[in-house]
C-alpha cells in the first residue's frame, strides 16, 4: 500500500464475500458483528469487530496501519452505552 492509496472505511455484513475472503486467508473465523472494514482499491484488507475488538487482516498485505485506523475510527464514533431510560431521558418512578 502506498501513501497515496485511497482507503475506504465502512460497516460490513459478516457474510460479505470480501469479509469471508479475508477470514479464509487469515485462517480465522469471521469476527462477531457489527463489523468495520478497511478497503484499498475496492478490496477488503482488514476487518474489525465493533462488539469485541477482534480483528483479522489479509496476510498478503501490510494491515497493521489499517487495523490501527479502524480502531481509531471505532473509538471516535463509539456511542456511550446507556439504558433505554437514559436514552429517553426518563427516570424510574419511586415506589414511595
């Protein structure tokens, strides 16, 4: 990968051909969804699970920087986990 190559980061489905291809090349299972992928020239090169942080990469390309980019993107877009009541800005009623 050259410094001028365009990189696309997007959400992906675990059964997409590109995700399955990277998992097979990496001799790994597809990580748990939801997934983020990094594509270079339209080919999936790295996959990151937003659920547990598991990552896989195409072993025929340097993917360490792509995985770091995916992790940074995931951290920047992560929503805080709140309960349904917190999202609705409701407070539980007291029994008294």
